[in-house]
C-alpha cells in the first residue's frame, strides 16, 4: 500500500483532471504532519518461532503442496470407485504397462477432454 492510499486519496481515473486535485491533497497531507503507520517491530517470540521452524523438519502434509497432493489422491480414489470394471482394467493396464505410467514431458494425449479440448500432459 502506498502512502497516498494510506491517507485515503482515491485512485486516478482521468489523469489530466485529477492530477492537480491529487497534488493538492498530497500537499495538505504533508502540511498536516500526519505520519503513516509504522512497521511492527520483530519480537523475540517471533524470532524464536522462526528458529524453531527452521530447526524442525516440516511434514509434507503441513504444506500447501502436501495438502493438494492428498486432495488429488482422494479425488483419484473417488474417481476410481466410480469407474466401471472395464475402465478400471484400462486404468491398471496404463499404470502397469510400457513405461510404468510415466508420460514424456510435452507429449500430447491422443484423446480429447470432456470439454472438447485436446488433452496434453
């Protein structure tokens, strides 16, 4: 947040018309002597929490990436349970076959997504 926003001066819409008005408000702010809020000082408690966080190993499930990974696993399980026996067999064949389920980066999937767009990996 800029200092002029902190003092409540609105954004420019028409630069030519409002430029002089903003200058006048800025001059009034400077003359009033009103100071912007100061930055909060770093406390010893915050420093101790930082050191503790640096020293302790962080579990993957405690990170956003870990949470997303768990969510994707749960979604995969729900999707798998909803598959027919044929779809499950195809799914397992893809996982177990050829390259172990890994796809080359940038390789385009031959199928289409449900929204009609071409799928890619």
